[in-house]
C-alpha cells in the first residue's frame, strides 16, 4: 500500500530542531559516537579480541520491558518502566546500569513506527541520549545467564517531550565486560510513547469489533426419548465459558468497553443446549453433562452486556465464505445452505439475547476478498463486506489513511478494516513484554492515524476471530487506554459503514490471483461440500416419511451449517471426521425403519397370503411409505396387490400381507422393497424364496373319495325315489295316506350322504399313509399346519 500517508509534519522546540539538523549532518560519520565516549587504544585492542557478540555490544544483554505506565502520559505524570535484564554472554558484566532513552523527535509516519519496531542493535541518533542522574538502576555485576529485575520512574517533564506525536522510548543496559574497560550499550529494547498535550481538534471515529465465536461443539446426535438430549463432541465449550475461560474473559472484558459485538448464533444455541440435560462424548460412550449452571450464568451476563449495544449476527456457525466461493459454489445446494444459515441467524440471537441484531455484514476470513467472495456474500443477503486494508489496498498515493467505507458497486459497501491495528494482537501475548509492546505500538499507530493531515477519519478494527485469553486481555488493555485518550472516540460498525467515503480511496476488489496462498491452503475442499450435499439428499429422502420432521430436519440442518464453519481452517482431519460422523449418524437413523429379513417360505396349494414385516424403531411414527412385493417369475407366482401403504407408530412393527396365486410348482424369488411417496427407494430390499409344492397324493385321495361319496349319494337318492314312486302306484293310494314311518326320498338321501361323509371324516389318516411313521423309530408326524415355515423361524403364511 502506498504510504505517503506515513508522513506527518511536526513542529519541535528550537533545541530539538538543532539536534535534528546536526544529527543529519553527522549521521554518516562513525566518529560521532566516539566524541561522546572515546575509548583508549588498549580498550580498542581489547574490544577487537572480544567475541563477535560482545564486540557488537547491543545484543549481549536481553532487555525485557514488561510494563509501561501510564500507556498515554500527560503533563504531570510519571512514566514507570519495569522489566528484567539477562546477560546472554559468557563474561560477567560489571559497572552496569539500566537507563531510559527518548528519541530526539516525534516519528514521521506509520511506516516509521513499523521500522523502529523491527530494528535491533543500538543507534545513538535514533535511540537518543540517556536520561541520566537518578533515573537509572545500577547493578554491580551481571553474571552470565542470570536475570535481574529493574524499575525506573521518570517524571514526564524530564523526558523533554515537545510537539504532539509518537516518541520512541528505549530502555538500555550499559556496562563493561572483561574484554572492554569502557562503558557501552550492551542491550536495548524500544517501544513507543504517544504524546498529546491537548484534546485533538478532530477525533478519529474508531470501531472495534469484539467477536464471540467458537469452534463447532454440538453433534447431530441426540439422546433417546422424546427430549432429544443434545450431545457435545467434548467439554471444551464448558471450559471456555467457565471462570477464566476464553469466552468468559471476552464477555467480562467486553462489557466494560465501547465495542461492537460480533456474535456467531451457533455459539448461543450451543450454550442454550448446555443449560438443560446434555451428554458429552467420552471415548466410545457418552457421559452426562454437568455445567448447566455455568451456561445459564454466562448467557445471563451476555444478555445484560449487549442491551443497548450494537450486535452483529454472523450467519449461523460462521460459514467460510472464501471456501464456498472457491470450492463450494459449484456444488448443488451450497449457496442455499448459506442463505438458510443467514436467515436463521437473526431469530436465534433475538430469541436468546432479546436484542435486534444486524445481519447486513459478511466477514470473510482475515478480511481477504476477491470478486467471487463478494458475490457469495451478497448471494446470502449481505450488502456490506468486512475487508482488510492488506487485501483491498490503496493505490492512489493518499497522504492519509482513508475512511473504512468504500462503495464497490451494486449497492454493496466494503468496510475496510485497518490491517496494522487489526493484527496488533495476533502474536503470543502470554509474556508481559509482548503484551506491553503490542499495546504501545497499537496506541502509536492509532494516534499517528489521527495526526495525518489533521483530517478526521472513520476507522474499523477487526481482530482475529477467536482471540486467546492473553490476547483478549491485551486488547482490552489497549482499548481502555485508547478510549481514555484524547484523539479517538468510539463508533458503531453500522455508522462506520454509513460514513462518507473518501473519493480518492481505492474501491477495486483484488483479483482471485491476489488471494493469499496461505489462506487458500486452509480452505475447505470441494469434497467437503460434496459430502454435505450427500447428507442433504439423504435427509430429504428420510424426512418425507416422518410424522414430525422438525425433530430431524432442524438439528441436521444446523449441523450441516457447522460443517461449513470457518473454524475448521487448519483442522482438515478434524473437519473430515466431523462430516463422516454426521453422515454415519443419519444412516443409523434411516436404518431404524426397515424390512425384516425373511427365510424361505413354503406355499402348499394354489393360493395363500405372504406376510412381510416392517419395523420402526424411531421414537416418532412414519407414514408416506409404500411396500412393494414383486415376483421374479410372475407366470408361476402372481402377487395380487403388489403395493400397499405403510403407516407405523414409533417403536412398533407391522406385518403387511400380500395375496398370491401359484400356477406351477417350484421355487420363486420374491423381492420386497419400501418406497417413499415420490417413488424413491427407501432402505435395502429384502429377497426371499417362495417354494410352491405339488398337490400331495393324500389330498388327491381325499378329493377322489369325496367325489365318489357324492356320486353314490346321488345314485341312492335316485333309486329311493324310483322305489317310492312304484310303491305309490301299486297301492293306488294318494300321497296324503302315506305312513308317517316312511322316509321321504330327500330325507333318506341326505341321511345317507351325511353318514358317508361322517364315516370318511372319522377314518384315521394312517389309512391313507400320510402321517403314520413306517417304522417305530421314525419321527412323529409334523402336527403343524402345512403352511408353517419349514426353516423353523416361526414365520407363517396365512392361507
């Protein structure tokens, strides 16, 4: 980025201007340092014999600056610095003392601050002269490898600060070694001291984003029963919101600062899930969660903290916009998934925190943008994209840092966060020195921005998404000092987005080729979005059979949002395992509705019914299913009604019966398959064999005997009638004179037929040779009905 903006004109006292001029004249003359402290010839010779590190001097001792107070001094203050000095050389240092040095003039721009922070060694002109007298701390000696603490307090008036600006403040260790008998600077640490005597005429409008974002913690899995107990991957979220945890600290620190809250609704939903009964995975099992009280307390404090404050709601689970744009947009359903995550965000935050969130902003990772990322962000409904100045860079040679808001076309605004200020706390802040230096550098960059051409600016600061505890504390320390200063005032993000853009500021979105390679390597691959698409397709087939779809659609929908989360960057193996786990669990649920396997079924006779059992082990009922039974040899075995609807309540099974007609003997393969109402197959098919047996001799004998009896009965009826008619004719009597003892032909015939049939029924089956064992050692006859399943499974075919 062009840094004409780095230059800042300053005024200085006459003495300081003289120092600047004389320093410039002699900057290239190495004898200048010798004029201040000229070594003897013996000292020079001893210095040449010293080790390279000791001969160089300023790197022999490590100076750690652990605290500086106040961070932004004013007239009448006393600046106190403290830290430690550690001798890294092999020789003992004698006549040592720690002193404070102040640069000879205010720094001239933002790049000058960067250069000074990187510089090592000691430069007499740049680092200034030591403030001597009583403002030093002396050590008789510093042994090798031993750290010694120091604390020095200097009144501001002794620092001789002149014009408003940023001054370099250094802490140096001077002393002697056995290789040099004269004092020299053996260690140096430098930082920055913002100095502004009066309140600024034009204050910088500063927006600081305060992100409450975490990784994905909830699984799609829920416990058995109606309550749907949520299951967490681990107990990490409970640790984060507990006392001293990362999110607990973000909340505790943020509620006392003027910030804009940026919240992932998934975090809120996960903590809400923790307020009731929940389970936590522990190896191959789960254990009951115990942090309900912690979750309730954290949510209550957050709700109180955000009242009256601006809250930016990210899409649910903070989807990775760059990964979607580069690898996911060509996969069916990915963009609609993002839109759904955006739509649900506002309701989630509103229902839990009772505030109206702003959902107009999209935040790509690290504020890195290209045309495809912007298009994806807009497709989900956002009209403001949070970018960063190291991505959308200036190219017009502005002499100042422009406003954050930039119109980029189509009614979309890029809100460009300042890269220097946004990345100020990304390092290791666990060490006191790192934290102190980061705070002072942040304040220096902020004041320098305000001093550029005395032009008021609207600046946005977007830090890392998930600051550590130490980073959060350092951020809060810097913000507290900034908001207590005289050159900045807080502003909400929406106001920064609505600020008047600088007409000369860059509005050109960088090309896809300019997207950082390091970020591209961390992106979710295309295969991740393909797995999500598969899960969605399986869910769509599953939900149509459910009587209460919300019990499955909602948790799985939110889980698929989590699969696209930005938090998976740099954790590719974990992300893949999470996706596989979701797909596996959905498969487990769908398999709870299934057909029961059947063994070979024996069919004796021409027609019978075949039962097929459907089992539903879900808690809820299922409907909109059709069971289809198909014969692979329809000319030999015909299925009467091949399709029947299935409607089963939760935890039950149902036996569906199909009528069949056999046209020939022998085995026939039959296929049972469930279908959804739209004709899609559901679950696996079940194949079984129906064995149509031939008509047995015993059955033929019974049938033949029955026919013979009917014929005999009919013949007897005929002869009886003829006899009766002849007798009547011979006697010449009328029908009225017949004796009551005579049997009518019909009655006589019926009685005879009944007698024959009765006799046949009483005959033992052994007479037909059907069931009687041929030998006493033979097994007893099978007394089960003929339609019983010969496999012994107990399954029956109803005739």
